[in-house]
C-alpha cells in the first residue's frame, strides 16, 4: 500500500487535491509512479458526469512494482498509459478493433481508497495521481530518454489526431486536407496530415492565435472563420477556392461544437471523406444534400488505437523529428495548479498543458 496526492472530482463540476491510498499490484497488474499527466477537455467535462473519481486519463511514469504473471513490464521501466485498454480476446479485439474492446480489463475501485472508501479511477487510469495501479494491458514501455512531459500526451489527443489521419482516413500523399478547429486534437490532425504527405493542409478556426500555432505543426493555408458563419458555409467556399473549386479530399472536424458536426461534409469534394474527430455525441440535424455525391462520413474512436503498434510508431516519429511533442507542451503545472491549467486550456493559451508530479 502506498499513499500519494491526487486530483479528485466530486461529480458536480468541482475537484479537490487530497491524499489517497493505492494497493500493491496483484496478478496481471502494474503499480506506476506518475511523472506527468496531460490536461484535456475530457478531464474537465468528466468532473460533472461521472461521480467521484480520481481524475486524469493521459499520463506517463515509472513502474514501481508488478504483480504475478506480468512478463513484459519490469520495475524501473518508463511507461505511457492507454485509457482504451484491450483485453485481446473479445469479439472486437479478435477483429483487430482493440479500441472497441467489449471487456476493457480494469483494476477494481476497491483497490484505491479515499478517506477509507473505495474510489473509481477515470477511464480505469486516474493519471492525476502520484500513484496508480492498472492492468498490464494499459501500459506500454517506452525509451527512457523520452521526456515524461512529451510521452504523457501521446495517450489521448496525439493518438486521436494523428491516428484519425493515418489509421482511420488513411490520407494519401498529395491529398488535400482541411482541419476545422486547431485545439490540441486539431493540431495533431494537422501533424498527421503533414506526416502523411498531404498538400495543401488548410486550418480553419475563429482564433487567429491558434491559426498561427497551426502553421508550426504543418498547416500550409489558414482561414479565419467568422463566428457567425452558420455551418461554416462561407469558410467552405474559401476551402473550395483553395482546392480547384471542388473541395478537399479529406475534412476533419475537431471543434466539438455540435452545430458543426456536418460542416466537414460541406468542405469535401464529391467522393471525398469527412471525419468527425472531436467526439460529438449530441443529436444534430444534417441536410442530406451535403452527402451528394458519394461522400463518406467517418466517426472513428481514439484514432483506431492499437497501443502496442501505434505508441511505438508515434514515439519513433517523435525521435525522428517528424512528430512534434516537446513543442505541444506549452506549459507545465503542479497538481495544485490544476484549476489554472483548466483556465488556460479554455482560453486557448496552450497547445497542451501537462501536470508534473516531481
């Protein structure tokens, strides 16, 4: 049993920083001393919808101990955590759809205590905690020379953005790409498009500062959208002007604004592909004329992540200088500065904020 501080949500939109107790790992489990945790919109939203829990779903750290039957992970290993934990045996895992695992192995909430009572961990991880105990399937061993700050953000926004380009849309060299929204996920879609060899790469946003940031990650053209542009129809005309009048080959929605769920369909050419990346889950109304003709609309989860394949691939791209991770971490924070990290995130100041535990 170890003790450490953690960010704890109360289910009503608030959080506190307090001490928790974490059990030693049992069979098939790994105890991780967290070193860095990414700060994401999902962390903020989950404070209001998921009851009391240890917060955080992006992170990297060092293995403290392993349970029985753990063979590929050892104490001292540097690891990055994956929130969509595959079992490897269910119907979807056998089809290769690991992100859609039907079982998602997890450690029971009773293994973490807060004020003597069991407490759940966000997305089976709870990375905003000095220690976490997780299933071995949730950890991927990484090169110890990679900074924890950079590694910590791979397990959600980076994977979602780059994976949506390379795994879901399978963008080809020379294809035209438009990205709606240049937040953390959008910037990684832009990176993925650059890595795929797309051209042009058009970034669309209402924030000129974010558009300047987008150029760093690979945007070749930018469109400053009018907040009053319903469905981004005027922006769509500008996209068409930049793509021989037809529209882009691929359009990625990264705004999380329900009213813009159909917007990528207006940006793509006939037989083009629209990809909804941001996870809109509300009901929306779509003019079916936007689907004409032969357009495809994809709604991938987490970039179709296969952690044992994709995490090493992403980190190799990083080591080769193709994937910018150090640059994404605009600012780091102590755990007791989480409120400031959320404020900066909502203001769009950071490409990505990261919590440090040492």
